[in-house]
């Protein structure tokens, strides 16, 4: 039977920068090495804390999990 072995978890922040001619420009910032057992509330608190330290407003935060599918 196959199983998925956790490799890594990261958060990707999308920041909204003021662009030329009033157009918005988006940039991303990744935070990695997050524990696999981090609960959604913990990740939300982390995103809020880090977002408050950034120069530009946070448009969105996405969570990415990477795993390896292995046969037993």
C-alpha cells in the first residue's frame, strides 16, 4: 500500500505593491521550514504576525505541502 511521506510545508504571501500608472503589482514572499503539525489557527496567527511586519499589504496567504509518494 502506498503512503505519502511529508517533505516540507511553506507559506506564500502575495504582497500588493503600488505600481506605475495606478496599476497594482503583486510580489510573492515564501516562508519555509514550517512544521507539518501546525494547525490552521497557528498558521493564521503566524501569517497575521508576519504580515504586520511587512512594508506592503498582504493580498493573500497560501499554504503549500510537499510530500513523497512511497510504496511500503
